C-alpha cells in the first residue's frame, strides 16, 4: 500500500495513515463479538478483548494497541478509572496526549 510500509491491503488506513490495532473492552460478550466483526470488516486489527477493568489494563500493557474501545460501566475497575490510568501511563512515555472519546447511550 502506497505510503504505508508494512500495511496489508484492505487494512484500516486513510486519515490515520497506518493500520489501527484495537483492543475491545466490554463486559458483554455479544457486544465484543459484534464490535470485533464490524472492526475487522473495516480492516482494523483486533488484538484482543477484555471483560473488566483489571484485564483491560493488563491487556493494554501487554498488547500496546493504538486504540482502545472502552466501555465505562465495567465490573471492578470502571472504564473511567481505566482511562485515567492509561492516560497517565501514556503521558509518562510519550509526548503525545491520548485521545479519549465517550459517547452516551441513548
């Protein structure tokens, strides 16, 4: 793919300029399965899934995804706390600020 060394054909590129590796964090199996199917159909690489906050933190540290699709209502450590911890960790090793996006359920 032109301008994206190492990107595979059909991968999620464009406005980001490279493949996007995603971790899905949600305590509902059905949501994780549906999100995975949609993301993979759009060319994203889903690195893994987590069902609670503690597992999410461990998975992010181990897998280093570029994007975390994060539910805020998780058992144990909720999504807000996970986001705060991850943002602090990213700031410790990167000059870039993490992007945190939330969408309310309607």
